[in-house]
C-alpha cells in the first residue's frame, strides 16, 4: 500500500497545529498565573535576532494552510498578521485548522509533480509538489512550531515533549 500526498500533508498539518494550539494554551495559562501581559509573552524571543512567539505562530499557520492550498492548486486563504493576544492567536490556529480540513483527498492526491512557485524575499523558488511538501513545508512547519514551543518553555511554561508531540 502506498501513501498519498493528502495522507502525508493534511493529518501532519492538523496534528502540528493542534499541538501548537495546546502548548500555546499552556503558555497563556502560565503568563496569566504570573501576571505577564499577553503583549510581553507574544513578543518574547529566544535571542534578539530571532522572530518573536507571535510571528512563529503566524508562520506555522501560514505554512500549513498555504501548503494545503498550493498542493490543491488553489490560491491560499490570506490571514492578516495582526494578532495582539493569545485569544487572537488561538482563533488564527482554529481558522487555519478549519481551512485545512476543508480540503478533500482528491484535491491534493496526485500533486506530486504539480509546479509550485513561491515568491520570497530571495526571489522565486520553484518546486514540484512532492519536494515542496517534503523539503519545504513540513520542515518549516516543524521549525516554527518547535521555536514557539521553545520560547514558551524558556519563559517557564511547564510543557514537555508529550505536549509538543501530542497523543497518538
């Protein structure tokens, strides 16, 4: 039995965002217990030249929702990057999850050779669907989810590996 592009993409995206949602809730509770304003936590960074927590969540959700859309051959739903509270970040994750769930297997399966072009600050990047998913979207999604986790952990949130990975 072979595995399909949909199976490699959508369940992985949903699990990563669901677990990100979970650790973010724990981070929110930690901040509230310590009377730390949302704005302080959301702008926390691991080091000065790294993006803050809010941006890590924004990029993670963009990777997943845009990845699903591009594999399906449709223009991604655009989200404003204007969240200023944990509640707004939770809403963003929920909207991304709902959007990803709207894709059907027949929209994504067979996208292995679909041409995907991204315009980045470094110019255009060209992929075929399988390389886009396996070598761009998934590594970036997990990088930003991991960095969000690390920021929350470094800020003192009582989270561990099981919170990041979730339950099987």
